[in-house]
C-alpha cells in the first residue's frame, strides 16, 4: 500500500514546491496611472496650454525608482496631447504619487479636438491615456493605460486677459491743461 502512496506524495510535494517557487519569484505588480484632472491654462495661438494632473500608484511591496514617464492623451478619439515628463523620485510601496504637468496641444491637434473641447464645456469627455514608465537603471519600459470620463476645467475667461482697469485722468502740477492717463491702482 505504501508503494502506491509514496509516488503520489512525491508528485504532490514536487508540484507544491514548484508552485511555491513560482510564487516567490513572481514579477511584482506593475504601477498604474490615473488621469485626475485636465484644466485649461491658456487658449492662445499657436498652441493651447493645459494642466494635466496624474496619479501614479505603486501596488507592489517594492519601491520603484522612476526616471521618465511618456504618455499621450486622446479625448473622444482625437489625439489631444503627448508629453514626456522627466522624473527623479522613488514611488514608495503601496503609495500614490500625484504629478502635475503643463503640456501644450499644437495647431494640428487643436483642429481635431477644438469643437469637442470648446462646445462641450460641461459634458464629460471620453479619455484614453496610454504611456510608459522607465525605471532608473533599466532599459525596459513599463506600459500603462487608463480610460474613463473627464470634464475639462476652465478658468473664468480662458485665453483672455482680464479687462484692464479703467484709466483715470490726472492733472500734472506744472501743466494743468494736459491730461495724463495712468492706471487706477485701487
């Protein structure tokens, strides 16, 4: 009877040992990225400036030394912007690090998304964010992607300087007939 049990025990213990070996040397979980916000900075020509807020999450138990993050962002299927952000920090285990970058969308990209961005100010837009991290000391890049909906935040008057303060006319002491225009600093 032991003759039949012994081979099964050996086979079972070998399978369990290999499974444990695979668990011990499994690759760490990859970092993830989320788009937290998109805000208009300036809508002047020839490029529009936007503030992109990202959240990087390290779900693993090992710290990650990040060197660079490259990404491109699509809104409603049109390329919105792309950028490369140099990084010099360590993403701690089980932590979230927030990044904010000002990026531009050039004239060719503006044509593709201008109507969607300008005429859908309060409507959520579908976004697709794809990119990759490069770790310090490694040539390989870790791909990341995220999808969802976002509403673009606009300043009160995007791309337009506030109205200048009214000019007030003052008399100079030596020339009472001439009037001098100076800004009102009240």
